[in-house]
C-alpha cells in the first residue's frame, strides 16, 4: 500500500493498477510505490528508473548467475532486458498500463556485457499504435557506449484489457 501525496489517501496496488496511465504506473515502480509483479526482474538485476509516455529508462546490474561458460553475460539475458525495455516503452503510451506481447525482437550485440557492472537500458516507442506498436531499446555501459540494441514489434496483451 502507498499513500497518494496529493490527498493523503492510502492506495493499494489495485488502485494504482486501475487508475494510473502506463507511464505513471512504471514511474510508480521506479519510485517504489508499486511492486513489480515478477521475481524475474530481481533475478536479472533490472530496476525501473524513469518513465514518461513513449520512453522508459532502466538500470541493469547483471549478476554472475547470468554469465555463460566464457564469463560474459549470456546473450539471452541481454535480449530479455532489451525486450523488457521495449515492452515497457510500449506500455508507457497507454491510458492504463497493459503488458505487451512481443511479436518480433531483432537484437544486435555490439560489445560484451560483464556481470557486476551497471548498465542503462532505454526503451523508446517509435510507433504507439492501438493494435500494433514498435519500440527500440539500447543498452549502454557506464561510459555511454552502446553494447546492444533491439527493435521490437508488440501487441497489447488483451488478457489484461480493462
């Protein structure tokens, strides 16, 4: 439960889910007012930092458990974080938060990703359509260099429509 700063009323997760826009709910996650519903986010080391309509910023600190036999972070986890950012960017354009389903994800791996380092992941929705959305996402290292990028085609998950 959280407290709405404007009127001092207590808000449950359901209240936030039912009343906030997509961008507002993602920002509530970043602010700690809404707990992300999946343990996988903690497992992979991802945290929401900022959201506005059409753009989200995540912080990603992959742990050793995400490393492959060669000692670098496995590409599947890199793709997962890019997909999360792309989907959240799409969701941030909605009047109410709705999870996205990925139709297609194209990933370019540019540099190695090391466990224990902190990365910034930015997702941008470039086509916020009603039935089909397109988003891009980029992972950058502490020096601001891109290490991976992706584009994704998305559709709203109608099981969550309200």
